[in-house]
């Protein structure tokens, strides 16, 4: 991308950060990711991968018309719903 068109460059940068900020906001809201204090070895990166997988599974399940955080809580309360999210049922 050329610096000769600053408006186009600005739109591309803003679009990229909008996606990043939206993902981070959902992860923090649903999984309280900002309060994670894991620091040893690769544990922080491993937990981030697990949270992303969980988020993708939760978003793919569309029978419950509620938010991501509520779906996550419902999966913790109801084993049948958890199995539905995982794809076993």
C-alpha cells in the first residue's frame, strides 16, 4: 500500500484495529482475559489459544439467542448445552 493515498491507508489501518479491538473486547467480556496473570513459559499463549477455540465454538452454536458470555455460562451450568457447543450432540 502506498503512502501517496493517506485516506486509503487510514481506512485499512482503522479496519484492522477495529477487528482486533472487537475480538479483544469479546474475549475480555466473556472470559475476563485481562485479569489473567499467567506468566510462566508458554502457558499464557496456550490459554489464549484455548479461549479462541472456545469463543469460535460458542459463536458457532446459534440455538440460544443470547450473548457470548451468557452462552459460556449456560455451558457451565448445563452439560447437554456444553455437549451441543462442543459438537457431540
